[in-house]
C-alpha cells in the first residue's frame, strides 16, 4: 500500500466528484502509477477528514471507469495503461540509440558487479550496526573505511597511506574537485593536464578557476621537461596507466616529476583509476608511495566495481586532506556511511580481492580476443597500451580521418572513441577502443565491422 497525495476542498462540496477527479488526474498524469495499491478507504477517509462512504463511492466510480481494480481481501489498486503521454512537457528521449557494439572506453563489465557479495555484506553490516551509527558519519569517511582503504592501498598499491590521510569521496572526479578547490584557496592558479587525456573531467578542471595547460605524453609518460617550461604548480596525471595511451610513467620520469613538484612547491594529482587491471606487465606502485607530501592520490570503485556507486578514496598530504574533509563537510555533510561500511567489509573479508581476480581474468580474455581480431581484420593498425586497463589505443595510418571512421563504425553499429577530443594540441589520428564490457565473440564481430568501416573511408 502506498501513500498518495490527493487534495479535497471540503468547503467546496461535491466531495465524491472532487476525489474521483483528483485520483483520475493523478493516474493520467503518471503521478500515481499502474500497480500502486491505494490506501484502504477507512484510512484515506481519516486522512482527508471525509466520511468513509465518500471514499468508497469514489473508488467504486474509478473501478467502473477502469482506472482502478479491486478484489476482496487484496484491496484496491491502479490499473495499468492509463498514463497519458505528454507531448510537449515530457523531454524527448535522446536521439542516439544504443549501438549494437559499444566499445566506448572506460566501461567496466557491469554484468560482473558482485551483487550477491554486496547484498550479503550489506545484510551483515546492517545486522551488526548500532542505531547510533546510522547518524551522520565523519565527512572524511567512517574510520573503519579509512582503515581498510589505507591497508588495502599499502598492500596493493605500495601507498604511504594511514587512516588519517584517507578522505572518502564520491569517485575520483569528486576528489579532484575537492582537491582543486583546496589548492585554489592556497593560491594555485595553473593546472597542467596530460595531453591527450580523458575528456570527461575537463568541465570540472575548468570549473576549478585554474588555467589549464596540456603537456605532452610520450612513450615514457608525461614529458616532465615540457611541464617545467610551464608556470603550472599543479599537475593531473595517471602514472600507473595513462589514459588513453596506456603508458606507464618511466622510473626516471617519476623521479623527475617529484623533483618538479618539490621545486615549484607544487602538487601532483594522481589518477589511479584502473591500476588493478594489469595483464602482462610488472605491477607498478603508485607515485604517492614515493612522495606522500607532494601527491594527492585518487582511487575509485568506478572501474573495479561500478560507476553507479560513486565511491572513491583520496590519500592526501595532511593539510590538504584536512581541508578537503572540511570542504566535504561544508558541501554535503559527507558520504553514505552504509556504502563505506559495505566496501570495508568486502575488503576485510577478501571478497573485493576475489572479485578483482575474477574480472582481471575476464578482461584479459577480452583483451586477447580484441587483439587477435584486430590483427586479422586490420593488420595495418598499430595497437598500443595493451598490457593493462580496459581499453587499447589505435594509431591509425597517417592521413586517416578518425572522425569519419568513427562515424562509419557507428553506422555499422560499433561505437568507438576518436582520439581528437581527448587532445589539447592537434596530433596524429587515433581511436580508443574499450573491450572490458564486450564478450569475446562480440569483440570479433565488432572488429570485422570496423574492418568494413575502415574500407569505406
Ligand atoms: C581517466 C579517468 N579517471 C577516472 C575516472 C573515474 O571517475 P570517477 O571515479 O569519478 O567515476 C574516469 C571516468 O571515466 C576516467 O576516464
């Protein structure tokens, strides 16, 4: 049985008619949807301070009109199919229909989300949680979460993490926004960003108020000599697996980057978004472990579990972390304590590690399937960044039209990401192909279609 909102003006008379109109309008407008069980007549009459007979009569009238259904013992509920489609008022559906093969990069396999483990952990958390812990949590994240994340990051990412340095965030984008706000307050005004890099956070980078400068990436990662030529004091980079090139920041560059940060009294924002997924290369620890005083580390569950969680973790130098925590408290009073506790439980019980092992195997198979199919269908394409992550980068043959190729692929049902929108400065043509969310057989089909699309442009 659902609560419903229906108003009746008792002074205006014709009460049955008013109630019938109010309910009918609510059903037609879609406010009261098909299947909704209405309150018993006695209850609704009491709420509206009407006699019960008026409600009974109104319900009977609507049953007669077909808007309601009723059965003795089961109550009265709304019949389906009476919502009137709004032409002008309802926003149009996006014109872009879902492609048959979506190779948009950065998407994990959402079908692999560990639903059963998550539900079991939530049940466990809720059955043990004192009532008092359902209040507002620490805006920086509940202590249990910060402890589990710190120990996980020390173990798996060689981070220099302690619970007091961890700040819970709603994904890395949120941590980035908080960190930039805190850095702006301290007078930082120029932000360097890897070129190319993800376009999704560009809006929030620009909203920081800092000037954005693209700095090139080569086969050894961010070109620090170019960074030194700028007046940036903050840099946003992905040392473990640069997006979209997949390059690992070389050891000499890591040392150079940290030296740069020390020299300019600067901060490195480390995007460690998919470091869990490496297949045939040595693990590389995070940069934060080498320079905890200079690095704001950003980790996320968006690739390892699902973006829908909006769950992430920052590890910050103490002053910066304290300010981020305060800013978080001032902006939204903190995140979901329950989600943080569920995540802590999954890590502590080993379920998160088990999940990562499962999806890593799956992604590796998909990566191999895509590489095999591309080698067969498009041997002229140079494929880069294959050793880790959820995507590969294609260097297209010189003179290729990446936008036309992406459009031709889209027309054949395959969505891919052209490299151009990820660049600051113009550069050679390329495509980024995500493989994690697509089954191996379908990747082979997608590659065949890409081969046909390439033959057309
Ligand atoms: C390079 C990169 N880092 C991080 C993220 C994840 O952002 P969030 O953790 O806010 O979901 C994305 C999302 O697309 C991304 O492309």
